[in-house]
C-alpha cells in the first residue's frame, strides 16, 4: 500500500508541475529573451523548466511524511481519508514549492530587467549627446 501511495503522490506532483511549467514556459521564455537577448536564453529557459519540475516534485512528495506508514503501519492505516489527505498535501506542497521558485525567478528577472533598461537608457543618452 505504501508503494502505491508513493507512486500516486509522485504522479500527482508531476502532473501539478507539468501544468505550472506549461503555464509559465512562454512568459519565462519571453522574459529571458528580453533580459539576456542571446540564444543562450533558450538554455536558461530549459534549465528553469527542469528546476521547476525538481522543486515541484520534491516539494510535493515528502518522503519524511510518508515514512510514518512504514514505521508504524498499525497506527497509521491508509484509509480513504488518509489517501485524500496525502494527495491534497502533495498538490499543495508542489504548488507552494513552485510558487516560491517562480517568485525568486521573477524577482531576479525584474532586477535584471531594471538593470538592462537603465543601461539602455544611459547608452541612448550618451549617443544623443555625442550625435
């Protein structure tokens, strides 16, 4: 029963991560193309999507919480209510991890955008004065 629960929580975390990755792939790609302005932005986007999968799955499938079903199987029976609770915890855990990862990415991207924008404005001002 434990192995089935582990597989189910993994698949739920993978599904949640896939939905989030699909929702944020295009915006992240556009941001990275704007900030980096090079072909390497595609590689960074691919790495970000990989990182989102890792964070989503590792945040959703909490092995420490699932170990209680191995250590004390008579106390912690896998009833229907517990199954539902574990799937719910997996979904919420994945979403929380992904939200934090995306928040960090977007804060860094915002800072990079502001720096890039200021550099472009300084360059255009110096060209205007020179010209």
